[in-house]
């Protein structure tokens, strides 16, 4: 089976999972891309392109509810990060990136850690921007890490969805730009980007239609189980590569 078929299938299935469970799709997708043996310098900007398309669509749909002042705070710390980190990622040992991603997936499975920090308001948004800007270029998907900082009692549900979508879309766009400056332009791989982005959009529509078919709690637990398995696989592969003779 060709790589493009596997990638398109992964984009479709993870989008369905994300739409049904409300979590985890982007994280599972980047983990699968690494598991398929893709080099981080290609996998990360390609993943950013696919996720940008997905979040941009949601941003347009909820555009009237965006909290722009909050996004300004987020951007203060989110903008510099990718341009500082991307050069390191391009030259980094892929096995180290796999290990870092494995640790990230474990944290993403346990999102309540952010609530324990008790960081809210302006400081929370600045923290979310720093996480997206610095960690995003290394692991790809940071939605599950930054989302808790956008869960504010004084915001309506639509404001949370809209503002988080724009923040994520902007973060992915910054990663695309940062990697392009370091020799990895995702738009040179439209043969992969376009079918994967299309599959992700179709998967989102399918997932929304199926969202009421399964128990939400049970399905979320299944997604977490998949993420843990992928984290173990990435950790094993990374360690095996680092200690290979």
C-alpha cells in the first residue's frame, strides 16, 4: 500500500475520531505519521497544513464569535516560538523527536493538568501561546494542551470554539512559515497536502453525523487508549533508534 493512501486514510479516520470524541484527532494523526516513518521535517509542516485547513474552516463558521483581544495576548508568545524552534527540529535526531512526542501524547491524554496549575485570564492565554509556539513545532498538535486555557466561565461556548479555532489555525500557519524558511515548504508537496486536507474535512462531516451513535464517555476512553498505544510505540521506536549499535 502506497504512503499517500496510508496518509489519506489516517487523515480521514483521525478526523472522524476527533469529530466524534471532540479530542485527539490531530495528536493521533501526527503520531501515525511518525509511526509510518516520516521524517519530522516533512511530517510536521504537512500535519500543520492539514490541521490549518480544518481549523480555518471552523474559524470561518464561528467567525462572528471570535474574542480578538484574547487572541492578541495569545499571539504575543505564540508568534516568536516557531521561528526559534523550527531550525532545531529540522536538524534534530528524529528518534529524540519521537520520544518527545511520546511524552506529549501522555500529557494530552491527561488534560486536567492545566486546571491544576490554576493559571487563568491573561496569564493563561500567554501561557497557551508559549506552549503552542515552542512545543507545537516539535510535536505538531497542541490543541489538547492549550484548550484548557480557553475554557473560561465568562465566555459562551461559541466564543470558546471560535477563539480556539483561530488560535490553532494561526499557530499552524506560523509553523508552515517557519519550516518554509528552513527549507521545507509544505506547498511543494501538494500531492500529499491536498488529498489529506480533503480527507480531514470529509472525516469531520462523517464524524459529526456519527457523534450520537456511540457513548461519548466510552468513545473518549477508546481514543485515549489509542493514544497511549501510539505513545508506547513511539517511545519504543525512539529508544531503539537511539540505542541501536
